[in-house]
C-alpha cells in the first residue's frame, strides 16, 4: 500500500513568511560588549523583529537607539557605532538585519502579437535566465514598506451564507469564513446561525465577539489602513498583518486579549428531544443558594435536578450554577454554590440541561469552558442553541455531555480557537481568535506594492508604455563581481549618446535602432533630446543584440531608426547599471500595455503565491 502524504498549511505559510522576512529583514540579536564607539559582537542569537537597532547594557539607557556600521549584517566582529553618548559595558545586546535586495522591474515597450491578449510568460531556461533581462527598462527597490501578507478578499454581501470557523473543516482555507466590510474592517465568522444567510453587516471594533441582528456572531480582526488599502488591496486580495509591537491600535488590544485554545462556540449537531427549558424570574429569594419559583415551576420533585440555572439579566447576571435539589410542592430550588451578587425578583434566568465540557484545558477552574442552553426547545423538546458563558482556554480537544433527568439524543461539538504559532520571528501571538491574523486568515501570499511616481528621477521613461512586470532578487552592479545593487531606482536601458541627428530628431518609440558599423540592434524606449534643435540626445534602448562579436555600439558609427529613418552619430555608450543576467528573476508577468504619463503615478501590485 503506498504512503499518503500531504503538505500542511503551515508549510505554505512558512514559505510565505521566509520570503516576507527576506525583504523586511530577519532579526538577529548580537551579544557582546561596547566601549566608546566600538561595539564587539561575540555571539548571535535569532530574536524577534524590532524597529531600528538598539543597545542595552551597563552604562547605557535601556532602549537607546544607535546606528551600527560594519562589514557584516548581523555577524560577529567589531562595529563602529554612531551615538552622542559615551557608552561602555558588558552584556550588550543589539539587533541586526539580514535582508534580500528585491527590485520590481518593468519592460517590453513594443507590442505583443495581440496587445489585448498577452502571452503567458515562458518557463524555458532561455526565457527565465536571459530574455527577461533583455526587455528590462527600469527597476525600483522593494522596501519593507512595500510588502504585506495577503489573503483572498471576500466582501460582505447581503443574503450570503458564510462559513463559520471550525477546527475540523478540511476546506476552511478555500471557504468564505471571514469578510471585508465597507469600513475596511475584517471579521471572522464564529457562528453562522446554522447556515442561514447573513443579512446584517458586522460593524465596530469591539474586542469581544459581537452578535448581529441576523444572529451571526463575528470576531473583529483588524482594520486595513487607508494607505494599505490604496497600495495593497486589489479586487481579489486584501493585505493582512500581525502586529509585533504596540502601535496603540485596537488590533493590538485584540491580539493581547486573545485566548489560546478557547471555546467561543458550541455547534449543535443533533437537537435531540424531550428536554425542557424554563425562562422566567424568581417568585422570592430565600438566601444566596435557595430560591422560589412561581406558578410556572413544575410540581414534580427533582425534575430540575442535575439541571443548570443561568442568570441572563438583572442583578447577578452572567452567573451559572448547577441545581442540586428541587421540591415540587414548595417550588424551592437549591444551587451548588452561592450567587454573588444574589439575584432578586427582577433578575431573569434560564433553567436547562447541564452541559459538561470535558477536554485537556488543565486543572485551573478559570481555564474551563462553561455553557448553557439558551434557545427555547423546538416542538419535540430539542436543543437549538448553546451559549458559552466562559470560553476557557488551552484546549486542543473537547467534547460535550448533556446532563438532565429528562430528554436525550442531543449532540454538540465545541469549536476550539487556533493555537499560538511559533515561526521565524518567534511566537507570533498568544493564540486564540484575533491573535495572529496572518496565520488565522491563511495569508499564504505576499503582496508587493510599488508606486512609480512620474519619471522617478528620470530613471523610468514616462512617454512610452510597458508590458512586463517582474521581481529581481540580488542583482549585481556592472562594476565589480560582488557589488550588489542598492539604489532606490535604476535605469536599466543601454544609453547611446548621439549628435548630428538628421531631420527633426523625432525617433519613433519602439523602432529598431541599428549601428551602421557594428551591426548592433536595439529596441528604442525613448529618445531624450538634449538641445532645442533635437540634433543631439540619448537613445535609451532595450534588447540590445550584438552582431556576433559581443560588442555594443561603437563611438563614431552612425545609427539609423528602422521606422523613422533618422540617423545620428554615436559619441558614447553607457551600459545598464545592473549587469545582465545577474541575480534571480523570481516573478514575471505579461500584461496589456500600461501607458505612462509624467503627471501620474502607477501602483504595481505583484502577488506572490505560496
């Protein structure tokens, strides 16, 4: 019999996490000593990501921010620090970052065979290792502020049935178990009212689970900021983040208040029959454990034995007790533990079967989940709703037992909230609904949002279109063999400087430019004239193809435009700043033409799926 294996959802999220951290920086804690401005790191321990670099030690104010310079990125050795303090001490810790240099690039100024139907990018070795580079026009560094986790977008819509979150649903990752609302809020569905359609949009930012008028129950997760909405939100995806430090937002409060392994919902699987439910108020109060029911009380002694009573409103509300005795003639019931505060005759209560929830939460009473039957029985005395009084915590498994002298056949399933996840950055959250939005909403994808503003310091031409977008990792500069590109924007065209241009100098965008002596050809992106007569300027070219010699255009030769017929004399040639075919193309996408304008900005949204 063959083995059966499966890649887990955690494996997918870990791949996304590793890619994310390669951009925003993976934190390392260095341990060593400092004297004056010399920081000596003797050991490295992986830690959590924090903002900036800090040093803590003897003689240094806790949390002092400094800037550390050195040849390594988080390695052991000696570093020079920039601080106005006179500092010294042992047992010093500081944070370093190891980052990948990613660039978003645009390319392909000339048309596809059909511009309305771009071809799929080829996965051949020739295409992935060479062709992508040849069409590059310009690239822009992807900064930490340009990256977010992303998950599928499900806009709340009236009369839609949403999937409630369960810990046993194998298809949860592809289900609509959360919604995005017009307030830019994201909510997780905890209870879908037995598969009914949602008719009330959830609102507000309560840290508690909220019930809407349609009896859906929702957990507020976070709000997408306007900046993130504009930069990272598409018609199919929304950005997701888990906070690693207190930013004074409601999301941080939600994360801190989450309860690992808590039970917020108990789903009735079979309502059973023959049960009872009493909802009323007391006739009189004897003491903190004994109460008298009114005429509605049963005359059958002990009928309410083993049942529970929940104070649903009024004085003493939200207390749950077990009934240990009931006398039918006097209608006096006694509970196992005194109420405090003691309910009065205005207090409302619910008497129903006792629910015993068994699981692995531990011995602490506060960790145990308690619940009560809260909805009137159906026509055959079946249980139709259970409400959790105390959600408990630290469960990984649980079951429900119905304890009552009458009735039977009911079955219900406790729904356990997600546990805390240990990842690359350490513990993401304490566990529980709302503790880690990235993990809970299955944000297996990374959204890269890069804004191209005008010409970006004349590196991105604004008077031609482009058709390819991609991501390039760790490209090298042309000068040197291990000099990584680090500039914010890079012009990746071959720049051919010409003078004595014939005619009006109106070379045509996308035309082929050919060297009369070298035979080299290149595709024109733009001609940037440098005088009013347009008799000299810069031909910016891509897909420069040598004529079998490996050379590029030569100084002194005449170049000619295949479409315009204009010519010019080459005075100098500048190769692209990034050395061709260095680094790794991680992503490439063919698009319909994107037309640029000097006065507009384009937002490139690139989704990387895992």
